[in-house]
């Protein structure tokens, strides 16, 4: 039974990446994650880099470091120069962290702070505009690699979503067909039950009434006026007349004494 309280949010690096991607989204931004200063590996990565695609905004580069624990943040503070390898190409450098990770007065003067909320990032401190260096070919190649990987991941997600939607549509269609066939089967069972009740004929698991029985029923059905109430009345009248005629014949035979002779 629910206590009525919302479950506490778990602030993770994955949640931080989703929040960054939401805040710095297309068409204004191109956001890439785990960006190195060059290709080839063995270097420090920025957790995210967002490039503004609008000329009116100066094509600004924003770099981000994600810190989801106090210990992670304190390790960063011990060696802030580690961030400079990529920070030097950025116009702004920002820490993304849950509330309480960065204490008052700890943030370097050239860094900004975005505080994580369950569904958004809240700006606590805007970082100042930095004197960014021109990007090198190596850094540009690193950005392109991450951008291409991001497109591949997006395509894979879209393909997976389309497959899931297709499977759901097929499952829904199958379910509808099963319902329709079940409904038709129930109607057929009702019709057979009605037929058996009205005719006294029965269908077994493997076969219906004998073929000769069906032919007789068809022949009777083809009789003119078989289903007509007046025709049925005439038949009943005829049966009565035949019964009276039979009684007269039996009485006449009795008067002659032939019945007794035959019996003897």
C-alpha cells in the first residue's frame, strides 16, 4: 500500500545527461557527451559539450562536468587544472550537480553551476564568458566522432521504437482477430444448440447429422407451404378425416364378422 509520499529521486550521471540534452536541445543546440580534446583516447573527457548552432548567439561552446556526489566534487577541486584541456575551447564552463554537492564558496570564479532537479536544471550561478581559444582540428575531429556516434545511437533508438510500435500494432491486430473469431465461434455454437433443440438432431465432435437425415429435412423444407400455418392446419384436418375413415372401415368389418373369422 502506498504511503502517499513520492519515491526519492536518484540523482545519477545518466539523469544529468538527460537533463542537459533536454535543456540544450535541437534546433538551437548540438550536444555531445564524453568529448575528448582529440581522438585517439588516453585523454581527459568533458562530460558534455553543447555547441550553439544559431549565428545570432555567436555559436557559443558550453562545456559541462557532471558531479553527482560530494566526494566526486571534492576530487575535482583538488586538481581544477584537469578541466582546462577542454575548457580552453569553451566559452562557458559549468558544473552540473545535485543540491548540496557544491558548497557555498567552493565554485571557481570562472565556472557556473546548474543544480539538478528531477525534471530540469536550475541555474544557481551563471559562469562568466571565457576567452576561448580557437578549436583545433584534433578537437573538431573529436566533436565529429561524438556527433556521429550520437546520430547512430539516435537512429538505433528510433528503430527500436518503431519495432516496438510495430510489434504492439501486430499484437493488437492479433488480439482483435482472436476476439472476432471467438465471437463468431460462440455465435455458431448458439446456432447449433438452437438447431439441436428444435430438430432433435445432434452434432458430435467429429460430424453432424447423417447425410440422409439432412436430405429428408431439405426435401420437407422444399414442400410448398411447409412453413405456412394454413397449410399445416389443412394437414391436421386431413389427418382427422383419415382417422374417421379408418374408424368407419373398422366398424364395417366388424359388422360382417370377418374380423372374428380372420382371428380364428
